[in-house]
């Protein structure tokens, strides 16, 4: 896929993203994802949820925290918009906001579950070992998508590469951006 400098992306509440990620940890994550990928491609090492029209995000970084899309300027990014539930009903902005508010209540400030990362070497272990109370970045995204009906359970054990593949392949998502991220204008 050719990455283009594209028209501006206009953030919407409830959009979800995957980004290549910086540093050694993101590279290791992509390497493990590649080993387990069905399409022999793993471009993304981090995932999150867009929580405002100005580009604010909710992400599991070293803690679950609020951040901003512009942190990823210059990196390859996929942004997808969940449009319908698995049974075909349109997803309202209100439903997306309710789910985001619940995630903030349940997870904000929680430390990243670093000790769970080795489980992702064996995806079945990552899926079944854990309570869902402390989530990695892609699990936070998938928990949100399950809450709005856009993805089935379980959300445990899902990695960023799988998130990106689902957004591309599932009919209830629109991939609205996939290229080198140029940033969003902050108002």
C-alpha cells in the first residue's frame, strides 16, 4: 500500500486508530504480531480511541490516559470509524460517548500491564489469562468496540495488527485514513 500525504483528517468522537509506534517496544510488538499474522503483515504496534473532534485520545500508554493524535505526526496511521453494530444497527455518537465515559471511569490512571506482554507470544494465553481489569492498548480499543456492539467478545489477547485487519475487512467499519499522519489542527 502506498502511503500518501492526504486530505486532512477530521476527528470524530469514537473513531479508533492504530499507529506504527516509536521505539523498541513497538518494534518488538510488530515482530511478534508478524509471526502470528495471517496476512504476513504487521504495520501497527499501538492502538487507541479518539475521544473528541479536536483529536484527543484515550490510550493505554504507561498508564491509561488521555493523549492527542498529534503525538503521532509523521508516523503511519490507520483511523477507522465504527458505523454499525454487528447486527447492522447504526451506532450513534451518544452510544460511543457513553462507552468512552465508562472506559474512563473504569481504567483511567491504571498502570500498563507490562507483565501480560509475554503472554502475547502465545495469543491463546493472552486471550485467557487476565481479568480484563488491566488492559493493553489494543484490548482497550476492542473493549470499547465490544461495548458499542461493533466487535464481538472476547477483547482480551487482541493485538494492534488484528485491530487494523478487522477495520479493513469488516463491513461495519469505514477506514477513513491510512497513511503517514500529518496531524490535526487544534482549535
